[in-house]
C-alpha cells in the first residue's frame, strides 16, 4: 500500500511511537479500499478475486491491531512527547483501529454472501456505499495530513468527511427500507447477514465522521 506522509507527525520530534502510529493510520484507511474492491468483485461475479481481496483485508487489519498495541507499548515507555500529544495520538490510534474493526466485520459478511445471488438493487447499494466509504476515508486521510500545515484545510477536509457520511447514511436507510420488498426472495439467514453488512459499513462511516470531528478539535489547538 502507498505510504503517506502525515505532517502532524513529521513536525513533532521523531519517536518510534509516532512512526508506528503513522503506519497504523495508513493501514487502517487502506482496509476501506480493500473492502470496496471486494464488494465490487462480488457484484461482478469474480468470487476468487473477491476472496483474495478479503483475505488481504484480514491480513492488513491484523497488522493494524498489532501496530495499535505497539504504539501503546511505546507510549508507556515514556516516549519523548508532551503529555497532550500522547493523548492525541492514543485517541487517533484507537479510532482508526475501531474503523478497521468495522471494515473487517463487513468483509466477513461479504465473505459469507459470496455465493448468494443478491437482488441487483442490494448489490448495487453495497458497492455504492463502499465506494463512498473510500471517499470518506480519503478525505479523512487528507484531513490528518493537513493537520499543522493548515488547520483551515484540515477542517475543510473534515467537513467533507461529514458530508460523505450523510450520503452513506441515505443509501443505508434506503437499503434497509427495501428489505420488505425482498423478504420473500431471500431467506432469513441471508437477510440477517446482509443487514449486518450494511450496519458495519454504516458504523465504519460513523467512525470516519467521529475521527474527523476529533481532527477539528485538534486543529483548533494548532
């Protein structure tokens, strides 16, 4: 995955904890792209390709979780960071880890639905939600990158995260409302798993928005 530069970290004194956190944030946001790619592959009937992308996602999510623990371990060693920045770092790392957890749970649902022929509307809505989630994550990535360089830009990108989250929420609500229409076409097990899928995607979007709100708070201090 592409390595990004986060100015908020670069302008602090370099420590191992900051290096690990930068890598953790990058990988957490990368899981979203893998989820969308998997959803698109399933919609196109490319099951083998979808499974490979899902497995790649699981691997990256495990790395995210391990990096979170590494960051916490480094911070307990008294890394050379001011107390408030240590706290900021912890909050960011925790939020991005939770985001990756929701994405992983959504991927598990996709994996279980790989052999199910979903109605076109539900399949399309899933791809559209994950595509918007990618946009959401990209805006969040830019917001974090702009922190310190330009607090106004950081806030602007954070607001875009919120706007995209609302679009995801609209598709989420329309999808849930369509369940009545497809109740007889799909068995109850499939409906339960698909319901979980859209819930996890929506929760991932909510976590992006929550993290963006936190970036706005951090930018006010910069």
